[in-house]
C-alpha cells in the first residue's frame, strides 16, 4: 500500500482516506499543516488506486477484496504495519463511508471520525428501492453509481474522445464550487421525480457516458485550486491504472447481495466515537441520497459534534478551500483530544 506521510511518527495519528476519482495526493494541501500542528498524518492510495498494488482490476474479477469491510481491514492492517495503536480517521467522497465503517466496527482502533462530502446514514445504497431505476429510465435518466457498475464505464472514461486530461478537468470542474450551477438543496425522498433534480454528474442522461456528460463543462482555463501540473498527477495515475479498481467499489455498493451482507454484519450498530461532517456549501454530495444527511446526525452517530458547510467550495472541499478545511479538522481533533486549539 502506497502512503504519503507528514509529521512525526509517534505523534497522535490521523488517517486520511480519499475517494473517486482521487488519490492520496488529494490530501496534499492539508497534510503539511496537520503535521506541523503535532499530528502524524498518513494518507494511502486505497485499494484499486494509484501506486498501491495487489488488487485485480479486471471487470470479471472477484469483488470480495473490494467489499466495504475488507476496505476497513485494509486500513487496520496499514496501521498495524505502521505500529499505530489508535487513530483519528477522516474520509472524503467514497472514503467517507469507509471511514464511517472503520469507526463503527473498530472503535478500539479508530478514536474519532470526520466524514467529508458524503453523509453516512447507515443504509447501503444498494439496499434502496431498485424500481426507481425503471422510472428514471422512463424519464430519460440513469443513476451514476449504477452506470459506474457497468462493464463499459472504465473504457468510456479512460479512452474518451476528449482525452483523459480534459475529461478529468471537466469532471472536477463540474462538481466544484467553480461551476455556478451547483446550488444544492434537500430532496424530499428517494424517488425518480426527486433524483432527476440532481445535476447530470449524479443522475445522468440515459444515452450518455460520463465523459459525454461532462465534456460541455470543460472550463477555458485551469482552476486556482487545481493547476495543470497537479491535474497531470491524476491523469498520469489513471492512464496507468485505469478506473476499474475504483469502480469495483461502486459495483459492491450497488449490489443488492453485497449490501444485504453489509447490513447483516452491521445491523443495529451505530458510530459511537466523536464524529463531525465537513463539505462544501456548493456540494450536491450532501443531499444526493435523500435522508442520509439527517440520519447521520439523528441516528447513525451517537456523539455527533456538528456539520460544517464551507463557503466557496463544492465537492472537493479539502482542495478548493484547504485553509478552512484544515482549521475545521484541527478544531475537531483538538476538541476530541481535550486540547486548546491555539
């Protein structure tokens, strides 16, 4: 498992878990400040990503190693190898549910949790009403997670007409605070009529790939928070590995079988360690699964310390607004440790 580190070993540890389509590199703007504040910061390329090896990226490969509780075990074994006994865990995007299940199932190891951009309500998406997809199709739409679960999704993105670099630029821009159309609001229920209100990066047009979906949103120039050089790190990584490693996570998430097994293994469990939530104020990820945001605060987390929606950021909050994100992380970590955030 490839990892980035900041701070000194032996200091209180913080584990940072990235999402899709990202890398450990996505934490580059917050790691130095966390390390300077007295923490040992560890950010791995998770299974299926970057320079981490030992995973099978074929579509027809077994999904067992990509199941959620095995991703939790990946994190636990990494900490064991680093001789870290307890850790604060932070997860962004798809890293958020991994962090949540870490805290839920291994509280003796994960002493607190920060969920970012993806609320955790305790209900796997694959366990939700699947008839909704038929209704979405009748409306000319489809859900991105089920698209990501198809055999063609990896090739559609990796070999897209506009090229991988341009695809990622448009994808990151479309979901960021830079796109003026990101004005999220609560949806009433998990239904086609409500879900079709989401932007097309979440509920896509039925006849389009993800690359075709985002091509119209390619900005005329690089963003201030993601330079061409920085974007090149991502483009080079996914050119080398493809996207299928990360897409295997979605295949597990949308599988009714895998979702049922996860629910059975964690039934009636809650997150009982201190928890908080951070996202961009322009992040539709907060509301893409109706009810999750509320269940996270009311039921899933029994020691919930608050939500923070950061102005000037969309989905990539730790990259778009790293200083504010870092301060929120430090405020929470110091509160949990009982220290003054001076």
